[in-house]
């Protein structure tokens, strides 16, 4: 028996507001939205009939048809939903829209009716429409008004492929979703000012032309031969420019290109005993599943809990962390996480690379009983990245900026910064000297290590506004992720010791969004950050041990050795398990600093 889809609940727009499609909400449409949200389908349909009678343009009729489609789907009337989709598609053509929502909702209707093959075809058409305008659509969150957005389309298609046992295709679909989310997030933003600016802006200009041509191709007049020829010529020109840009700057190319690496290439880049654990989107009551990719095999591993089950355990763990002294409950929760994940069965003997999905973003890997370094990656394709190490100055160290009584000072961060700066033989930026301008001045053309100990802010729905808090002119100053993308801070190893610094969110394509990724555009090979607020004393203990362990040059091993040392010293899980480590690849985690073994000067 077909399962009726549960589409996402939505906020209710008020009369006079404007929808994500630019349609002014009148009283009848507002009443329809409100009735739909409270589950009163008859009242919603009656209100939509009245709204349709008063509608005077195709855009409003399109929005009415889409909402009516969703109501039919949630009430199990798949035939009526299918007929309404046909009307919505006609309105989309008349208004030069993208056909994304109608095709996706058609897929939902067909799936609810048990017509899986037809549903998959509808989702594929929706995906094609998304690809054509990636970077130009509104945010994925805005598109959730009708219950399914870009992430939902990606998830559906990946599930179809996985159900057939086609793990290679499922992996490719999910990777493209992650790449698209990153490109969409930075669409029309200023990125890496002055870096390959000519190539970058030329490609962006071509992208704008291509989007316009593709909208024209969807008009009632259709795609004339000369229009198609122009598209082909521009696409070929863009492809050549993108190849040139990738040769010089692969990170900058990712801002522009929705592309993904093949799983076979990723397998070839893994060391013999490495494992890549790739999170698959989980919904409802299904157990979380991951793809385990090694050099010579790909298999699905089913974990011991649903995504909501992991969320409950992680919430309890965070509550125990906030309580501080409740170490026994922390240990109980991490032991439970360990049993549910069962990492010992994953076959890891050297390095575990994790591409998270859903609640796997928030797993405190260091708090678990694991015996191999864990490296968190934004996408599977990052294992293919190689970076050259430059001969740069040793370090820039920032600690305890002056916060002008806007938030508590961090005396432990001041002491820690002094000790670390002394070890590197550099002058730290402390107090009122810890400004954005001072930081950029000391960074110069780049450093091996950037260490920042401060407060931070995390914005889950505006990840580009997540920020490090530094000192300003009489007030605090924010160094946002957007500012770092615009003017990168070039450092090989970035150590971020601050409250909320590692916060990420699973957005469209489950992409890794937040401050850590912004540093990779500047050339970082590793970013080391905390998952939750950690006391000054705990952070100082961890970072001191970590800096000492870095003498080997193997950052992954240093992370594991630090975890083990603090655990033996009696520190609780919320201290030794607070920090996670991201790098472009397992090999980078092991050897990126091997070329300069004397990493920290003798104390």
C-alpha cells in the first residue's frame, strides 16, 4: 500500500504579505494557507476557489494551483493532484517560471499513488529544472512553502537509486546536491576579491546569459535553433574558462560549478586502510544509513537509531554538558552513541573520513571510544584535493579580544594565546589589539597557523553571517563567514577555539555551512574547531596538549593523542570530545605538515 507523503509544515502568510514567488497575499489566499496548516482541507479548497475567482494574473493562478496540489496530496487525492499539476505547469510557462515545484509535487503525487517509476521521472525533471537555474533560485528554505525543496528532490532521487542497489548513482546525486548548495549560498556574492578576478567574473557573466536563454527556451514560443546554438556556444566557452580556473584555483571554481567527483576516483585516493563514511539523508522512522567507501568496496551500513533518535541522545548529552558536573550522564550518552554507531564494524584501521548528514553533523567523535583519527569533510570529493605547502611565517595568534562589556572576557584565552605565541616566537594579538584590521595586517600573504581564541556567533538560517567576535572601535567587531569568503585569510592550519564556532547546519544538499568551510577558500588544509562552548580551563588544557602533540607534524594523530591524554588525566567527555577536525583528505590529515616537522619552537 502506498504511503501518503507528509509534506513539511509551513508558516502562515498574512494578508498583504508577499510570497516567495512575489504574489501579494489577499484575504482568501491567507485563509487558504491558514486552513491548510491546521489541516482543514475543505475550508482551504473553498478559500482557494474564491482566490482563483478574484485572481487577475498567471503568477497568482500558479501559486493557487501549487497550494491546491499540496492539499490534494496530503488528503490522498493523487489523481486530483496530478490534474492540478498540469494546470500549474501551464501557468509556469506563461510566467517564465522554473517548473521545479510542479514537477516535484507531481513526483510526490505519483509516489503516493504507488507509481514509483513515474514519480522518479518527475523528480528527475524537477532536478533538471533546478540545475538549469542553480544560483538564481530563492533559498531552499523559501521553497519549502509547498513542502518540498531542492534538498527534498535530491533525497528522493538518491533513495530511488539506493533502493535499486545503485550506490554509485546515489552517491553522485547526493554529491551534486552538496555542490549545488555551496554554489547557491555564494551566488551573486563577492568572493576572493582580486583572486583570478578576470576569469571568475567572466564565468559569472556567462552564467547570467545562460540563465536568461534557458528561461526563454521555456517560453510559449519554445527554443529556436539560433537560441539553442547560442546556448551551446556559451556552454562551451564556460567549460573552457572553468577548466582554466580550476587549474589555478579549485576552491574558487567550486563557487561557480555544480559538479562532483566520481566514486571510483575517490576510492583511488583513499589509503588502503582508510574508510569514507558518507551519511545518507534519513527521514521519518527509518534507521540512519551510511555509505561505507573503502579502496576496494562500497556498502551500506544501517546504524542503530533514526535521525530523531540520535537527536534525542545528542540533546541529552548537550544538557549534561551544560550541567557541567554531570559527567556520569555525559559518559552514559557517549557510550550509547558508540553502541548505535558501532564504528568498530566499519573496518577503519587508519583514518576515518566522515561526510555527515542530518544529526551526524553533531556527533562528538572525540568523545567516542574510537582508535583512529576522524576527519570531517564537506563532500566526498574533498579526498581528491591536494595542496602545496608554501614557505610562510609560522603563526598568527589571537586571544581574548576586548568585548566592551558586551560579553564576558576570556582570561584563559589570553593566557593560552600568550603561551602559544611564545612557542611560535610571535607577538599575539590580545585585548584591544585583536581587531580585524590587526589580524589581516599580521596575516600578510599567509601563515602556516592561525589560532583564534574568542567568542563566536552562529546563524543557522544565515550561515554567511556566522562570525568570530573581535575587538572594534569602542564596540565589538564581527568577522563574518561572508567577509572571509570575500577576503580569505590564508592559513594552512586554522585552530578555532570559541563558543559555537563549529556550528553547522544541514541545508540544501546537507552541505557543510558555517565558519569552518569559509577558511578553505583561503587555502587552509585543516580546520580544528569546537562543537559546543568549552570552559577556558578545558580549552587551555586541550589546546596546550594539542600544540605539544603537533610536534610530530601529523595533525590527525595529534588530535587522537590529545583526546587520549586528557581522558587519562581525568577530564570529562565534554572537554576531551569537544573538538573536531576537518581537512581536505585523509592524506592531508596525516602528512600536510610533514615537510616541516619542527612545527613548534622549543619552549
